[in-house]
C-alpha cells in the first residue's frame, strides 16, 4: 500500500471520528464510533500483514 493510500485511509477514520464527535444524536454517534473502531481494526490488520510481508520482499529481491 502506498503512502497516499495510507493517508487516505487514516483521513477516512478521522472524518468518521469527527462526525461522531459533532453529531448530537446519541445513536448516530454510537454507530459512527463503531465504524471508526472497524476502520481502525482493518488498518491495524493491514499494518500487521504488510509488516509480515516485508521480510519476504527483501528475500525475493
């Protein structure tokens, strides 16, 4: 994943986090926070996958 793709994903997380903070509807805020948690979990999983893949890239090159 490129740096710009990482930045785009983190901006998406921040956008949802901001929406959750700004909303006055408690149900909407809870749903948005769930979305944030899911997005963060996906990003953390991608970080783990890429970290595990890096040694393989070095071995091939």
